[in-house]
């Protein structure tokens, strides 16, 4: 058919080389778009005093980012489909999908390609953020400014925070959510493959936009972007706002896609009690993403027009309130913490039964725990604002809800305790990371109890205690779960086994130095060291030097991982067996590497995924129901 | 299972009194004010409550990870237990009771016994000390990157140093001229955000003479770490002579100061840095 | 990597499933849209309650900025009429798939675009600027982003209409699913418009 051929030509699937729709075109059009937009924005602002009430042109910068975004997605070929729909051309899915390494650098609607893209994408941002952390710890070797000027230090703090929380929001959901959810529920694809591609490609664009802040000497607000400071900041703040905006859209769409997939694409027989626990984790997280991210988007848009169009949502002297931003931001910000943590719960509970050779203990309790956290996380946000002077009378309520959230979190610990009881535990690397997750999360969670109690929080709020607390939950929880998942599933995703010796070195150094880095910081917080400072009391220097030394070792430990990844993927290439861990789960029953359609026929789910040692348990699925 | 419980009981019986009696007195922020004591007590209680939880999990995992390790290379399955309803119920009841207890105790100390525990309560505080009407009023003004203080009871004199009389109620009115700061008098146990356009009230009752450090606990830009001062708790007579000397020294500057107000709105914050 | 054939086909789903996917997706979009505007609702109520610096209603003394009620009524009426017409079109489509539904849907697009147009025209003759206090900020933010959302939905509806004009168009369940989805999101935006009318024009 004519229009189909036309579409194919449009979509550039026949085009090869730098001229097609791919990453290089996207970067070129993005940069061109930025300068075009900045020029147009400058023209708009000319003569309009209220647009130019500053010595800098934020209208131009935002217009630049808008056009850069359009150029980027045009270059990747994202507009081909909507344009053809609006013009009434073919509306079906593209009929074919490219293969080969090149597909990782262009628009692909295959969830497995997107999973790998996400893995390397967020991995890159994680390492940039880690590098920032090393630079921060270098400064903190001495109590006075030595290594970096104050302005550079504050940008490093901002970039570290945004790289780690904003850019890697999809740290687990991106790579493993996209790759594994269809495989785990017996689907051939995600519900919205194009939206899935969009959620990924928003991420590197946001990363590039964020890093462009360096051209304006960064932004001074840390990852929270608190309003009066953000209104005062120079154009680096525009990059922060636009990047977070893109990530917010990405989060919202990712949640929408994952939830729709889980609701509609389950294979026959995949009833709710048979759903793998990781999928439950993704499902509960999706609720948070769909509902919390729009509030962030709105908050950032208000900040954007405050900076560019002279409104005063957050400017007290203009009739606004900085509290408005704090409320809106933390209404998103606290669920965001659970967007990071809940998939981690899912991953460790998925891995524990496999290596304990036992059914998951208390499956319903785990699901209840995840949904309990999801529900409660919408009602706790003001615990970030206990001393801010907002609603002093409501503090007991938020104290209660915050402490209540430890009940569902406690369920997850009980699941782990029950699952290892009377098991046959094999200490593989994924298992080690999963167990370390519980150790770290225990400390992180219990230190949160201090912060939830208002009298205690008055001591610890805004200090290194808070910093140690959330590094224990996010770095010690989420990142350890990410590495557990990486060592566990990458053999399936890449078809290559990791070098186990390097992996064990990575685990033990990461675990030891992680705790040596962050545990002393609880003490630093108790001893009156505020967050985000480049100078501190000289009496704390020994403590800080010890922390910095441990942090450098932790950084080196992450390099072991990179070495292992490159060595195993490029040089050694030990082929992975189909099911190296002897798992019952559905994703391990398909061949390695995973076929293009995941399943040749739609499988029929016949059993529970965790029935290890259950006499007479049926296999989890029949992959060829027609023959069986 | 019994062995774990015995280990846990022993650890708890030894550990909790050690925490309360030995570690507790050293927990921050000390006992310079009534509010600081309340926070130290809160920190002690929190540590004492979470210690048994840590002991239980460490004992449990320590035992289980050794006792239930796989021996040999043959792949064996563990016992197919899917759950145990009584355990789950007990766990739910115990965690809920602990959490509700902590929340009730926290709310009680916050509002009734600790009078807001030194935290910023906003313009309309609900946790008030008994004789708050006679409290010394001190306005704390944060700006990039310094703290200044005004004493409305003493002709609104503005000082660059903070002295407080011992054994009297002090009512801090924390506000900001530019961005959000957070007034943190560490040893006094006071922390209150300084937000432009907001009068954030916190109470403190100093009990001991001495020096306390003042920091900014909310990122406020380039020199956030440099918003560092010290203040002193002095006797009532020393305070009276200090404030008189300040009024004299600042008399010239005082003529050009903005009249005292709960909040200040300088020129609308222009966005340029 | 692999040296397979350069391209492989992607499996298509049956139209019933596609319709279900789009419908569920539209529920989630509607929920996300609602939460987006809840942020503006919160901003309205919060800034109005705080009235920081006495600037909720505008800068000068005795001068309360206020958008013209007539224009607000016209915008509200156009949006609600568009929602109702689209719902009628959906009913028509579900009934016998008479060609009338396409006309009705086109009418809905026209009414929606008219609402956005009137809103934009009002910006040129507002009587106050974005810097005139809390109300002005919320008014411009809320109506501005509402217009962008409305334009997006109209574009979506136009795409659905355009794709049904193809000779080989997948008719039936799939189109019904598409139109029902647009209608759901548009209805949610209609509710948002009612809320914004009450707050921004009636209460202020």
C-alpha cells in the first residue's frame, strides 16, 4: 500500500548512516533548535519590560529548551506517527523492527531494546552523579574551601542530587520494569510501545539539558529547587526546571504504560495471585508515578512562568508564597522516594525465594505492604516541613502517618525473614546484594523513625543525619537492589554471564565501604553539621576525612563493576545458560537471548512462580499451549 | 527459634539500659535549655526503642543465614512454607502498637510537655509555654548570608550578636529578607525556617550559661555554610547591661532602619543573581 | 550482536484489546490531568488564604483585579457544549455508526477550539498583567495550561477522526474505544473548567 510504504520511508527504517532518524540527527536538531528558540524568545521579549525585568532573558532560554526538545524528538523520528495520524494516514503499529547494535541509538519500540537503552542510560547518569559525589567529598577533606570555589561546590551538590534522584528516577523501573514486566506476565509487548520509547528518550534529553546548566555555572538550589532561591538564581535554574519537567513527563507516561500493560496484557491464567511480586511492586509504583508526577509538573511550570513571565506564585513580596512550592514539591517528592524504593522491594523479594529455594513467605502480606506504602505516601509530605512553620497544628497528624508507613515497610522485612527460614540458602552475588539491601534498609528505615518524631527532628532536620538517612534508603536500598537485579537478570538480557570473582569483590567492597561512608555521617549530623555546606567545624575534620576516604573506596568499588561489565560483555563473553539460577519464574523459561516476540505463542500460566519444594507443583507455564 | 529469642532477650536486657544510662546523656543537643533536654530525651527514647528491633533482626538473620545455608553443590529445595498466619498477626499487632505508641508519645511531648520542642511553629503557635505572654521577644532575620536580631521590647534595636538571659522564656520570631534560611541554634535545640513573608515562632527556655552555635540549616545559596555565628546565654543582669550597651551603640543606625514589623517585604525579589 | 535479518515484524493485537488498552490509558490520563489541575486548585486556595503582603487581589490599593465574567461564561459554555456534543457523537457511534457522529465530533472540535480562541483573545484585553498579585498568577497559569491541554485533546480527537476517513480504516470497536477515550479525558477537562470558572470568575 502506498501510504504504508510512504510511512516506512518517513520512519527512516530504510535509511542508514548519520542522515536517518537517530541519535546524531536528534542531537544536531536539538542544538539547532535551542539556538533558534533562544533567538525567537529574545525577539518576543524585546520591548516587553515585564518579560525582561531581569538582566537575563529566561524567555529565550525556555524557548530554546522547547525548540531543542522538539528538534530532538523530530530527529529521532517521534513525530512521524502522530503526524501521519493527524493527516489520516496509516495508524497501525510499524510492521518491522530493526536489529543490530544500531537499534540502540535510534527509536525502537521493542521493550527489550528499551530496557537495555535504559540500563546504559541511567547507568551513565548514575556514574556522573557518583563522580560529583567524589568531588564533593574531596572538598570536604578540609573544613574550609580548598578544592573548589563556593559557587562550583554548590553546583556540584546540585548536580549530584539531581543526577541521583531526578535522572535516575527510573533506575529500576526503566531497565528492569520495561524489560521484564512483559516477560513476567507472558506478554509480547508493552501496551503503548511508542510511549515506552518516548519515556526513555526523554531521559537522555533531560540529562543533556541538565548538564547544559554548567554553561551558566550550574544552579544553587540542590535537587529540591526551593523557590525563593530558585527565583533568584541565574539561567542554570532554567535548565533544572526544564530537565525536571521532562523527567516528570517521562515518569508519568512510564507509570501509565506499565500499569496499562499489567492490567491488559497478562497471559491467560496469569491471575492476580500468580503475579510475580516484582510486577506488584511495579504496579504500586505506577500508581504513584501517574498521580504524583503531574503535581511536580505543575509546580515546575509555575516556577517557570515565575521566572519568565513575571507571575508570583512563589514570590512573597509579589503576593505568592514559598510554602506553595514546598507543599507541591514534597507532595510529589515523598512519593518519589517510594517510586525509587518500591521496585527495590519487589526485586529483593523476587530474588530471595530463588536462592532460599522456598516459596515467598507471606505473598499477600508483601502485596499489602506495597499498597500500604503507596497509599500512605500521599499523606506524609509535610514531615519534610516540620520546622518550616507550615501548619504547626498539623504536625501530630504527619508524625502519625509517617510512623504508620513503617508498618507496611515492616511487612517486607517479615517476608524476607519468613522466606529464608528453613531454606537452603545459596550465597550467589544477587542473593548477597539482596540481603545487604535488608541490612542497609533496616538502618535507613529506623533512622527515619528519629526524623518522623518532631522533637527529634528539630535536632536532626537539615543536618547530615537526614543525608545519611536517605543515602541508607536510596543508595543502600535502591542501588543495592539495582545491582542485585543486574547480576541476576543481565545473563538473560545480554546472554552473557558475569565474572563471579569480580562480582564478589564488587559486592564486599561496596557493602563495607558503603557502611563506612554513611554510618559516621549520622554522627556528623548529631554533631551539628548542616547539609550542603562546603565548610564545617574544624573539630569534625577527622570524621569527615574518614568518610571521604571511605567514599573514594566506594567509588573504586563501583569501578570494579564497570570493569566487570566491560570484561564480561566485551572480552570474556561466557554464554549464559537459559536458566542459570534454576528459577521457576516465567522469564527464565524463554530462551537466551530472548526471541524477538518473547513467546512464539501466547503462553498459558499454570502455576505459582515461587513453588519451590512444593510437592506436585505444576510448572509455572506451558509455553506451547497448543501442543500441551 | 528459641535460641534467637534468648540471644535477643540477653542483648536487649544488656543493651537498652546501656543506651539509656550511658549513651543517652551524650546524645545531642544536650541540656542547655528545656527544649534541648526534651530533644535529648526524645533521641534517647528513640534509640532505646529501635535498639531491640535491630537486635532482633541481627540475631535472626545472623542465625538463619548460617543455619540454613545450602551445603554441597546439589540443588535442594527448602521447606515449602507459604506463610504462618499467627506470626503475621503478632508482627502486625506488635509493629502497630509500637508505632502508635511512638506517635502518641511524640505528639504528647511535642504539644504538652515540650512546648513545640524548639521547632518553628509558624505564625500561630499552638504549643505555648505557661507564661509565654511575658516571654522575651527576639526577632531573627535571615538574609544572604548573615543573621541579625531585633528586640521589639527594647526599642526594636537590631544587633549582630545574640545574647539571651538564662532562666526566662524566649520567643523567637524568625523571618527572612530574601530566600529561605533555617535558624538553627544547636545547643539550645531551636530550629525554625526563615521564610520570606512569614513570621515563624519558636520558644526556648535557656537553663545553663554558656555559648551556643548558630547555623543555617536550609540551603540558601553560595555561602550557606558560612552563616555561622555563636550566641551566649548570660545572666539576667548581664543581659540587661548588654542590651543597654547595644541600644547605645546602634542608636545611629537605628534611625535609618525600617520600622519593626512581623514580616518584611523588600523590593519584589528580582530574579537576577 | 546478532546477525539476523535486518528487520522483524511486530505482533499486532486484536482490535478489542487495542480498544481496551486505549480506554484504560485514557482513565490514567484523566487521573493525571486531574492531579495536574489539583495543583492549581491548591495554589488558588492556598495563596488566597495566605494573602501574603496583602497582594492576593492585585497591587494597587482599592483595585481588585478580576477577569471579565462574560468571557468566562463564553469559554465555559463552549467547553461544556463541546463535551456534550462529543458525548452525543459517542452515543451515535455506539448506536448504529451513522455518519452523523463524525459531524458531531467535528462540531466538538470546533467548539473546543473556539473556547481556546476566546480565552486567547481575552489575554489581549485583560486589564491586568501577570505581575499583579496572587490571583493574576493563578488566573494566567490555570487558564493558560488549560488551553494547552484543551488544544492537545482537540488534536487527538482530530487524529481519531482523520484516521477513520481512510478507506482501510479499522472501524468498529477500535474507533469506539478511541472516541470514548477522548471523550473521557475531555469530560475530565470539562469538570476542571467548571471548577476554574467557579473559582476564578465567581469566587475570586
